[in-house]
């Protein structure tokens, strides 16, 4: 209780907002290619007091004493922010070191030194399976030798930090911070694995055979990178069309991005600009950057619509909301809205309307796209299972074999033990994606019933989205769904939707 006398909640909230704003601006400047260095350390140092153990304890005390539901919720969002910061701040130097090691690592391909990061792009574009495997083997060797020692140290450090904060494990800490029940989610995802196993084996197996000429049993995870690249559809996903297709889609539902001065659409080509689209929320809702460097291809369109979903969500968030509801909260909400736009690419009506795909081709593409989505769902089900094991408080040593078994079993493609520390989402971010997929499946069900399958051509649907976006992240996915007359998140919508979409293909 003694801390409370010194703790100024309003000042803390103001500092937290400035911190997040400066951090996002720094990310924007660097990844948009406007500034060479990425200097987050100075920002962390400037706001170091935010991540003080005494603040964490003080906010926890305040929540305990709170009698008001709204106040309790805002304090919960602050506890998550402070707790995540406590862990990240503690391991910041290691994170920087790992980033540097990754940026400097090289692999030898065809006698040439290729950067480790770029070798990923080569892999996704390599049509020859044996060459793909060779690149993959070389990448794994670099991961093991150059990255894993630091990654091991990183995970050990954050695990120890969780224990120092009084939690039995990193898992327990994040279950507390996120106020989620990981076991229940794991059970739901086990059900997804079980119910989709046959469909996946048959349909995904056939697709792999047809497109790549290999069987599921002989496939590696890296083969999916090439499958997903899907170069044969490139003629529909032209670089020049990307931004306009996005703008036109929004316009059709009554949203004119040209008239949203708070979304800064950065499409200029710059040498060091991130090749993947991203969204930076510097001020919510007044300064949102949507950064794109069009390169074409279905994955490029997917990324643009996903990030555009984030941008629209935060740009439409009501300015009147409190800081906690604009900047913090449950990221499954914003990920759900990002998937809502991204998954337009799984609608054959949208594909024929905006990309002029012929009927047959659109059907083929949605089949491919839904199978990719099922691949991701099965992957994340197994990631969650593995990450719960990795972070359960016991030693990290030897968990590389568990990684290989758990991931390979669910995805039915070979995974390599070398990735056991790298293929891990910080702070169980995987649960945000999983819950967002479920949330989006239900939201889609609602919109189909209310506005029809071509909801994206209805101004009413646009108004509906703008309304739910306006709440920022005040409400979690369960609460949004309850307002739409659902009982809360229900995985059956996701399972049934995937099964139906995949099985209707002939
Ligand atoms: Zn996202």
C-alpha cells in the first residue's frame, strides 16, 4: 500500500501514451526507409520509470481496490502494458543483439554470400524442391550456430524475470496479464485439429501434389513458403493495381480513404523501405500511417488488406475514448478487423468484382486461399501447444525435439528442431491471432446474414464496420460478439466455415 501514495495514475497514463506514440513514430521512420537507424533504446531510457516494479505493484493494488467495472477494466489494460514492458525492458539489450546477429548473418547459395533474411525470399521463389531443401538446410545451420545461443539466453532471461515478478512461469505471467484462459483455448484448438484432420490431409495433400508435385509426407515447412507464393496467380495481383483495388473496395462500402486525412498513406518507393506493408498508430485516431511498397502477388495484396484493416480500425476509433481504450486492450480485436478485410480475398464474388477473375479461376483461388488459412490455423494450434510447454517453468533444454514433434504432427509437414527458439511469438501473441480468426469467422457470419454474401458492396456494411471500429479496443471480442447476439467466442464457426468452403470445391 505504501506505493500508492507516490503513484500518480494520470501522469502514468500520459507518459504511457507519449511513450507508445514516440515508439511507433520511430518504427515508422525506420521501416518506411526515412531513417537509417532504429533507436528504440533512447525512448525506453527516456520513459524508464514507466516500467518500474513499484508502478506495476501500485496499479495492481488500485485494481484490487477498484469498485467500478470500467475503472477495473482500464487498470487491467494498464497492468498488461506495464507487465509486458517490464519483461521487454529487462531483455532489451539481448533483443538488439539478436536483431544485429540476424541482420549480419549470411548463407552461401550457389557460391554467393546471401543475407540470411533475404534467403527467405529466395526460398519462397525457388521452384526446384532439392534447391529449396538445400537453402533450408543452410538456413537451419545458421539458425543453430549464430542465433540460437542468444535466443536461448533471451528466453531464459525473460523466464527468470517472470519468476522474479512472483509468477510460477512465463506462461502464468501472461495468463495473468492477458486475463485469458490458455487451457480452454488449447482445448478449442485441439478440437479444430481433430475435426479438420481428414479434410486437411486429403485436400491440402492433393493441392501440394498438384501444385508442387510432392506428397505431404515428403514436404517440409519451407515448401509451404513456395506454395503460398502462388506465382501462377500473379497476373491478377499486379503491383500497379494494389493501392487502387484497396481504395475502390473501401469506396464501394462507403469509405473514402482520400477523405481521411488522419490516414497517411505512404506508397512512395524508397530503398530501405520494408517490403511488407505495415501500419503505425502514432496517435489514435489522428495520425495513422499505412505504409506500402507494392511488389505484387497474392501475399502482397493480403498484407495490404490486413494492414489496411488495422489502419481503418484505429482511424475510426472515437477520439473521445480514454487512452487505455485507444492504445491498449485486447489485440485480438484489431487483428480480427484486419482479417475481416484480408479475408475478402477468400470471397469469389470479391475476386471477380475487383480483380476480374473468371468464375472457375476465382473458385480455384478461394480453394487455395482457404486451404492456406487452414494450414495457418493448424500451425497456430500447434504453436500454442508448444509455447505452453516451452514457457511452463521447466528448463528449455531438450525442447527442440518437442517443437519438431508437435509442429510436424499438426501441420503434417517436417519441421526442424533448429527453429524451436526462433519460431516463437513473444508474450503469447499467438493467442491474439487464434482468437482473431474465431472472432472474424463469427463477424463474417453476422455480416452474411445481415448484408448478404456481397456485404462489401453495401454502404450499410461499411457503416456497421465504422460503428464497431469506433469503440477502439474498449470491448474485447467476446463483448463485441455479445452485442451482436452471440454468446461469445465460439470456435465452431471457424471450423464449420473452413470445412464448408474447402469441401464445396469440386
Ligand atoms: Zn495484424
